[in-house]
């Protein structure tokens, strides 16, 4: 068992050394929470929740409680390890200590490859969403634009990355809070729909309309709404005070689960859940009866910001995992090198190569790339 005082002194020594080089940790605990929220709340929740509701019905609320509790346990375990044994490689370093080098090698490269696929899908989705407003501009043009913006944000350094991701997180949280407030106005009779045909005639109906199997089948989509939690483990190495990681965890999971549940509950109260389908955002479905002008464009913009934030977070995370792989000799040593601003340009460049590949395919096969994006048919 390591002496906690010795660990704390070692961390302080490392931070002082990094600060002297101009590369010290620069994030506060609340920024870490917002980065986590920004990385987790993506198009999967704003758009993909319709599939979860269709599959599980009202029991999807129970699914989000289960997923939220699981996320809290995962983060708590990661936070405990990070506080007592700070490691830049996060989860893959702990995997090496527990299970050996082969598992660490495999988990690191699998995470990096998965991140490439996530970013590729997000870029294609972003380009396709944007074509809703500009249908005659080729898909690859928007792919280049969003890829360039994402790489540019990562080149600004950790501090600026944290600020920008915090802004995206605030936008997404504000959107959900605004929806909750509007839903409460409806519940208390302050606002009424212009078209009452699609509104909920009863609060819920059966909790398990498709049985327990329906909830079980929906859990994979529910857990997808919490995807991105591993980003926090990677970014936690940039936290000024490692002892505040548990505080960041509470600041992440409790608001996230609360706003998820509140938003979904109000969807069930505002609209008959059987009218929700996977081809349209449930938020748009719930607000359609109120005939709010430009609601489709509003949520299209929100989904774009959500997907872009997820893509930027994934780019940052997988680049740092590549640095960790290089430090352990599982990737070329040159990939761990950082410039005077503390940016691992080579690692970031290699990761960005995956985005270039997706842009290349969107140029060659635009119809095929659109068919795999999560865009609703009415926006294609």
C-alpha cells in the first residue's frame, strides 16, 4: 500500500515540474464536469432516444436510472484510482497494472480505433445535418469544415479546449433545461397546444408495454446516451487538484441523470409515447403540437452542436491515449512528443488521419455515407 502523503507529494512535484515547463494542469473540477457533460450529451440523446422510447415505452425511465447508477459506479472507481495513483494513461495504465501488458496494449489500441470510428460517424452526421439547410453543397465540403474546426480547437491547448467544451456543455444543458421549463408550463396549464390530437391523453399507461424484454433491448441505446465517460478519465490528468476528481464526478453524474429523467418524463406527459418513432427527435415530436416556428431548424442546430462537441472530445481523448501508448512503447516514441504549448502535434496528426479517411469516402460515396448516418429521413 502506497503512503497517501508520499503520493500527494509526488503529484505536487510533478505539477511543479510541469508548470515550470509551461505545461502544467490547467483545469478546474467544474470544467472537468462540463467537459464530461459535453462529451456525453450528444446526438444519441437528442435524436436516438426515440428508438429507446419506441422499444421500451415508459419503462425507459427505469433504464436511464440503471444506466445513470452504472455510470456513477464506473466513474467512482476510476476517480478512486486516479486520486490514489494518478496516471496519464488512465484506464489503460490501470489495466496494465491489474492484468498485464497485453491487456493494456489491446485496450489502448481498441479505444483509439473506436474513437476513430466515432469521429468518422460524427463528421458524416454533422455534414448530413448541415445539408438540411444547404442541400446542394457536397457532403465532403462540410466534412472538411467540421474536421478542420475540431482539429483547430484541439490545437489551442488544454485550457482553451476546456473553455470551448464547457460552452458546448452549457448550450446543451441550457437546451434541456429550457425544454423542462416549457414542459412544466404545459403541465401546470400555463401553455396549451394548438393541436391537441397528438398530446398525451393519459400520463403513461402500462409501464412495460413491451415487457421486460423491451426494456432489456432498449438498454443498449440507453447506455449509448452515457457514452463518453472514459473521456473524463483521460482528461483528469489535466486537473489542477486530483483530489477534486470525486467532486467532478458528482458534478457530472447527478445533473446529467436528473436532466435526462426530467426531460423524458415531460415527453411522456406532453405526448402519447406511441406517436414517438426513431425517425424523428422525441423533443420535436413533443413540441410539434404547439406549432413552434422553425422547431425543426432549432433542433437541427442543437443536434449539430451536440455531435460536434462529441467529435471534439473524442479527438482530444484518443490523441491522449495515443500519447500513453507511445510512452509505454506500444506506439512509435515520437508520438509522445509535445511542443512548447504542451500539444502532442504528431499524435493529434495521426488521429486526424482517420477523419481524412472519412472525408475521402464521403467524397467517393456520398449516397452510401448518408445511408449510415443517423439523420432522420425527413432531413435527408
